[in-house]
C-alpha cells in the first residue's frame, strides 16, 4: 500500500527552482533517508508535504485516513506537564475521553468505550512515559510544566509527541540536533522498531546506515530513490560515476578515431562515401554526459609541537559551580596521543568536565597539572551566539590573531572551507554549517596541543562530518569529544569515559556495549558505573595505527615543504633566465650556473614528487 505519492513536483523558493518534475512514492513501512547538498531543498520538501509551502506544479497525495506525524517548529511552553502535552497529541483519544466525562447516552457511551479499547487508550500514559524517558526525562521531569525547560529540551517534547502518535507516515528533519548521545541511540532503536513509513533528513551517517532501507537523493532538482542504507547509496553512486567515466572515455576515443578518418579522407573521391558513413556514425554516438560530483570537503588542523607526557592530569579533583559540586574524585591523565569521548546523559557533567580541562572552570578541591606550554582549543556550539553578527570570518580571525597578516588569517579560514568570498561574508548571512566552520577555524588558530570539542557537528552536513573525521585522524594532538553522533564517536575515540552519578570512570566497551548497558540500566539491572564486557582491541588498534603512521605523516609534510622551497627557487631562476638584461651583461658563467641549478632542481623535485606519491599511497592504504 502506498501512503504518500509525490507526482511531477515543481517547487521554487524566491524564484530559485528546487524541484522540477520530481516524483517519489512512499510505501507503508518503508523508511527513507532524504539526502542532498545543503540548500538543495530537503527541508522545503518536508514543509511542502506538510502543506506549509505551496507547489508551483504537480501534486502531493496522502493515503485516505493516513495519519502524518512531524516535529513542530514551535516547542510547547506552558503550565501543562510534559506527560499531558505528549498525551494531548492523540486528539482522538483526548476527544473521546472528554466526551465520556460529559455523560453521553448509554449507546454512545458504549461506542466510546469500544473505540477507546481499540486505540489502546489505557496503555497510552505508560507508552508516553516510556518515550519521554528514552528522550531523557525521568518520572519527576515528566510531571513538571514545560515552561520550566529550555527550548532544546522542549524540542524533545515535540519529538516525543510525534513518536507517541505512531503515525502512518513520520517526517523527521534532523531529529538528533537537540539530543545527547544516549537519546540519539534510543531514537535509533525506536525507529528500527517503528512499523510505519518514515522520511528522515539527517546528517548523522550512522542513523542513515542503521535506520533506513532506502535513500532518496535530491540532486539536479530531481529525486532519485536508491535501495539500501547510506553506505549502499555511496557505493552505488561511486560505481555509477566510474562506469560513466569509462563510457565517456570510450565515446571520446571513438569520436577522435572517426573524426581523424573523416578529416583525412573527406576530400578523396575514393573515400568520400566511407567518410560520409563515418560522419553519420559520429552523429549516432551518444552524447558525453557530464559527471557532476560535489566537490570534496577538506578540513586541516595546524600541527602542534610535541610535549612530554602527561600534558594534563587531575588528582582527587572536585568541580562544580558555587557551593554545588557536580563531579567528585576526579583522577585522570591525558597524553598528547589520547582520543577520548565522553558518555553520559545531558546534565551529568560532561560540559562541566570539558570546561575544567579547557581552563574555563577551576577546581573546588584536589590538584590539576598542566604542561606550562600547553595550548587548548575549546569548541562549544553556544559560542556561535557570541559571534559579532556584523563581522566577517576574516574580521573575527584578525581580531583573534592580531599579529597575523591578512594572508595568514585567510589561510587559516581556508583550512575549513571558508574561501575568499565566504571569508568576507557577514556572519548574519552565514549558514549554521559555515558558522561551525568559523568556530573550528578560531578554535585551532594557535595549533593547540589538545582539542575539546563539545557537539562540533550539530550544523555540519555529512561531507563536512567526514572531513572532520579525516582531519582528526591526521591531527597530532589530544582530543576530548562530546557528541551525539555515534558515527563520529566510533571513528574518532580510542577511549570512552562515562560521566554519571557525580563521577568519571573509564568505560571499557564500545558503543554496542553501551547500547546494551543503557538497555540493561533501563530495566534496573546496572548502575552507571558498572562496566560491560571488555571490547577494546579495535580502539587500541586504531591508536597504535595512528602512532605508527605519525612518522609517515611527518615525512609527507617535510617532502611538501621541501618541494615548495625548491619550486620557489625554480621560479626565481626562471624569472632571471627570462630577463633579456642577463644576456646583455655577457656573463656566460652566471647563465651556466643558473641553468645547471635549474636542471638539478628539476631532478630533486621529480624525486620528491615520486616519494610524495609513495607516501600518499601508503597513508591512503592504511
């Protein structure tokens, strides 16, 4: 059964076409990940399905009696309890209960009771409470009015309302943006069990790999449906691009061969007929299709100098705010090669620990030791609100690096994809992803020995998240990561620390173990400090591999620097040899030495280029 049909949609925003003749069919139970470049129109399409945006052509049809659920843009705020707000999402149940309380006629009362039983009205409160608990609200929080919660927490309530409805079609646009890792993992499990159809926009590659069975790619103003998860989508797209490139190469070779024959023999009477035949064959060859691929995103962190271990340590630490201690008994050591991710629900102290290690918060008790030369880069999403809206990325970088030249400031911005145009764009005109890139550029401007990243991916698209993973793999400093993105945590972290019950303890499993641990704890079978079975080999292997690759990366940087220096010298010699005045001076010895040096440089550069290729291939293979 088809629950939603999009037929020949044409959709424009501010005169710019987003969709032209696009179609999509969503069958019952199918879960579709909607992907595409930033600005392609994914969120606008969701709004069109909801009826919030008018169509310029085509039509959208929802199956008769099908219920559609989505997360409201305005988070509920009022005196109602969270549990009552979620229960009120089922308008039919609320109306039937209200009618039953009004004392209807006996026949109508019987109908109402039958319908309430059919829709399982009695179990609704426990179902709503389970959903709220999964999204981070304990029993006490569920009874509190929504006005006591921040906007981010109220958005979780909006998500809970959409999930509680168990609609025939669920529309989710970046559902994990306001969730911590624990709630994101819970949502993944819920989506996997959900029996209805869903369209999910997400930059969380792990969610798209684990929770959807199809990918709808919005590209070139069309929608193409691919079977399988995101990993399958990437593989299919890569294979098609390779096939298309090979076909284009064959067609180009055929065209060149036929055109050469025509050019050679068209004027000869004996070959004229054959030449005409070749011309007709040329016309019949399929056109060469352009291979349109999104440009790859690159991030690059400046390299810090090496410090002696440990670069930071805490003994018997107590940290908190005012007189209230949040974490006690802190005993930890961080070396420059460490990659640590913090686990634990929001409110347990992850950001408090990050602020302590970043030097933004002092100890209430205990000792902390920092290497006197250590530089720490601290990234937090709230810092986007502190940017000067009238400033530009360039002006922010110049203010942060007062001694740097404009070229050096632009170079640091370019490390994170902020090119010449975007470097001079006002902050108010930057997208959320571009602001995140600016914050990363500011965070790493002084080549920190340690990066503390608190939710760095909230506004980054999939390509930018992958670029961040690659950059962190190459980075030669310590990393402390707080993220709701399981894919990022799994690829970056070698060690996991659990922040819970006022303490920080090593967690010796991986995220699969942590999922099982959360499920067990929800059933009352484990305390937060209890560690699950050990599964450390993979993370230890990644750490060892990174250490083994460090000399390769160092040599690669040395080769690149040597090539840059030699090429600069070659340009100076070329300019000198191109100057006619050199020859007017009648100095053959000078010319001979310059020519010989130029030839030697060419050999040295060629050898370095060969070494660079070998090093690059080795790193890529690893």
